[in-house]
C-alpha cells in the first residue's frame, strides 16, 4: 500500500501523512516521527560545536541541515531504536479491540 503525502513541511523538511486507519499508514507516521527525533538529535549535536569553522557560511549551514535530514531518514530505516515500534503499539487500535 502506498502512503500518500498530505503536505511537505518546509521548516522541518518532513512530510505529514493523511489520517487513515490502516497499519501501513500508522507505521509510516511512526517511522517519520523517529526520523524527526533523530533529526533533532543531529541538529543539537551540530549546534553544540565549540567554535565556528574558519570558512563557515549560510550555505554550509543549509547544506548541513539538509544532510542531517537525509541522515535521520536513513538512520530511522536502518536502525531499530524502538521508538516507531512503541508508537505503533501505543496507537494501533485494531490490536486492542
């Protein structure tokens, strides 16, 4: 089943999905949340640098932000942190009924 994106969030770079009551959509949203969580961790790590680079610029910062978004998506798919699984278990109403 293909997940249809509702809209693309420019400030976060992530896609919000339509609300459907199917398992694939819930798992997609949970994976996206896990990616957003990882993105925040990477963003905080990048912001906590001890000093500015010699040739730092806005373009480099923008590229770093985009790179962090893609890394967080890749890590969310490849690593099993358990956040997405916990969200699916918490919000899956078909298993509790």
